[in-house]
């Protein structure tokens, strides 16, 4: 597999073409941003943790029947994935109140929901990723009704699998963001990443935050939190 030109540089990853038009290479950076790009920094070692963790979780999800873009881990920071046409929706699943949910509805963090929730944000930097409902997403032709139904089904399946997986490692999965994409034949697959950048993880015993909130909220111990969650995944608690 030959790496070709850079197609895109985002906030956390770069995407490269390969000699196969159906495949791209994603390269994970240590760069971190928060609050719509207003806060910028680096988290040493983050790229390697996110790459390897995302790949392990995607492989677990594949086994559990959720199709993903994952093809092959190439190195510590680089992975070969199926090139998809990204559905421009951030798909957010929540088990416990936190972050923007708590802010929006004026409730404390930590309320355990009877049922998980799902919401969508329109991935559009100029508009600052506004919340969008499924009808509006269909009206704007961001996705079809059928694609939204499939995305919801996969998102809740991902939640069920990961919630149980992390609880065994002594970690509560509070909420997370997913992105989905279309293969050339129209099949919807899970894409992008699943990592401490895109999930909230709380230690089941101490409540300690093991995710990007340590960076967002200047809590200190950011690198340690990424290392800790990675250690639990690779060593099993
Ligand atoms: P952002 O664009 O928000 O700054 P990243 O730095 O993570 O985010 O950049 C990675 C980009 O690659 C994102 O726009 C994401 O939607 C896109 N992407 C993720 N997986 C794939 C894939 N399999 N094929 C094509 N694009 C992808
Ligand atoms: N999230 C993300 N990218 C975003 C927005 C949110 O990965 O652009 C993740 C975030 O890490 C958290 C979940 O989605 O795990 C819910 O985030 P929330 O809506 O509470 O927003 P935030 O508090 O991060 O602004």
C-alpha cells in the first residue's frame, strides 16, 4: 500500500490518499482543540493512544455486527481505512448527563438516564455544528430516512457493546460522538474515531475523568488520563 498526497488536515487527524482509490490512510496527531477550536493545545502521546484504541474498539464492534471503515493498523499513528463519504452529522449518544446536555437543560452532571438518548449535530464549521433533528437532516438532504434509521440502530448497538466492555474495565461510558459514512455502494459504516477525544469516561470507583474533559476544563493529568484508559484496554484493568 503506497501513501500518496495529503487530502485533508483536520484538527486531530490528517487523511492521505493511497494507490487504491477506495482506501485512505488516517494519521493521528497530538493536537487537541476544544470549544469550537477556541482552545488549542497538544496532548503528548494522544495520537498513538487514539489510533490504537479506536482500532481495537472498531474491531470489537465489527465482531458484534457493526460494520466499520477499519482495514489495517499500519503504525503507531497510522491506519488504513475504507474511504467513505461522511454523513455530515455528529451522532451523540448519552447514558448520563454531562457537558452540553447539562448546560442546555440546566441540570447537574451525573444524572443516570433510564434509557440512552441520541441527538445529532450538523457537521458544519461555519455554523458551529448546530443541533439538528432528523426531519431537518432529511429536509437538508444530509441523509435519507433509511440512513438515519440505520445510523440510530448502529449507534445504540455501539452504546450497548461499549458500555458493557468499559464497565468490565472499571470505566463508566457517559456519552460519546460517532460519525458514519457511505461506501461507494451506499452501505452505511461507522467511521472516524472512538477515543478519549470523542467519549466521556469516568472511573467507576472514584468518578475520576479519564477523557478530554481534563484538557477542556484544565483539570491537569491529561496525558495520564489517556495513558490510563489505554492501559485498561490493553491490559484489562
Ligand atoms: P475535523 O475535521 O473535525 O477537524 P479530524 O481532525 O478528526 O476532524 O479529521 C478527520 C476527518 O476525516 C474528519 O473530517 C472525518 O469526518 C473524516 N473521516 C473520518 N473517517 C473517514 C473515512 N473513512 N473516509 C473519509 N473521511 C473520513
Ligand atoms: N463530542 C465530540 N466532538 C464534538 C462534540 C462532542 O467528540 O464536536 C463528544 C464529547 O467528547 C462527548 C460527547 O460528544 O463525549 C458529548 O459532548 P457534548 O455535546 O456534551 O459537548 P461538549 O461538552 O464536548 O461541548
